[in-house]
């Protein structure tokens, strides 16, 4: 794996005094292409500019409904300007299947009774897409983004999320790319990372699921993302070894900063809840 300097994510002494959102220069998307020299030059040009600051909270494994409730609280706070900056949550989930707006129960290849006996819930949510699986060893990132303030179209925002995963995979020598079959990132005909988002009152939430070390067996119980005859993969499978989740988190944070042209300010859930309760 290529070695990189640590992510320069600063912890703010006064989170509430963050600078107001701006729209810095950032990665310019190239339709259905991986990043190249032009994007790299753009990142270097951005390095010395004053960057917009986003809050970033790293969480351990958290039950899906709790994370979902936290997201909806943050969406409301962002819209009501209780929080004047965007927020990113990084976490993992215990075993769970989630079903998006396009449905997905018809894409279960096992019975719901089987899943109930296995103790794996199936939860209907408002994100886009079909059915997918979350579990330990999968890095989930939920950005809570005001798209209008960020001056981002939904299609460009989704491409930025793909770009973050493509670059993170490349840090370990894995060549991931986009695929017209479905949004997300792929290694050949196997999906490495998925995207499902929702927009409420102009605030985007839900996000990405990046397969690092998770068991792929539960994907065999569904048609992932509603697609048949595709496979799922992970960084562990591609490399035939486990990958440090801490290092993947650092990689993703670094590439979020480069692709979106922002600075991540690390905080914690306690500080954030203090802001929400003001």
C-alpha cells in the first residue's frame, strides 16, 4: 500500500465558531472516468486556498436505527441553521439489510423468516436504490450536506462520492471504477462500494458503504441493489488479506478533503449533541 502523510484533520477548540460555508474550488468531475492528472493538479491548486470546514465524527459500530435517527436530527438542525456547517459521520453497522425507495423485498433470495431467525433486521428507509447489506467490516460514511450552499447538483455530488472510494481503493493498489450498470464503484463485474442518498429540504443524507473486511456471504441472500448476475467484493477479497479499518478511515477522510475541497474538523458526538440542544 502506498504510504501517505496522516490526514490533517484539526480538532476545533470552539466548534460553534466555524467559518460560514463557502464554495471553494474542488475536484471537477469527469463523466464516468476515474481521476487523472487534471484532478491531481486541481487538488494541488486547492491546497493553499482557504477551505470550507466540515465537521467529522468517527463512531464505532452503531445500530442502524440509531444512526438513522441521528441523521434526521442533523438534517433538521442543518436546515434550521442550528448547525451552520456540513457534517460527516464515519461508522460501521451490525448486520442489517436496508431497503430503499425502489423497493427490494422481491430481491430477497431467502425468506424473511430465515433472516428473523438469524437475527438480521430488514429496514425500509427513504434513500434511493434497492436492497443492500451492512455489517461489521464495511465502512459507512453519511455526509449531511446542504447541496444548495455547496453549489452541488445531485449528479455531481454522487460522482464526488464515487471519486472518494476510487481514490481510497487506489491507495491499496485496487483499481476501482464506475460502471453504467449502477452507481457506486466496481472491480470488474464485482461491486466494491455502494451509494444511496436522500434529499430532504435541500439537505442530502445517507451516503456510501465501502466494503473493507466484511463477510460477503449475506450478499448471497439478496440480489444486491436489485441487480442479478453481479458479484460483490471487498478490499480483503481483492488483496487476499485483511486491511486496517483505521487506515481506510484515514484514507477516506483525506480524499473527502481533496475531492470536495474542504477541511475536516474532528469533533465527537457529545460536543455535537451539545450544539443540537442549544
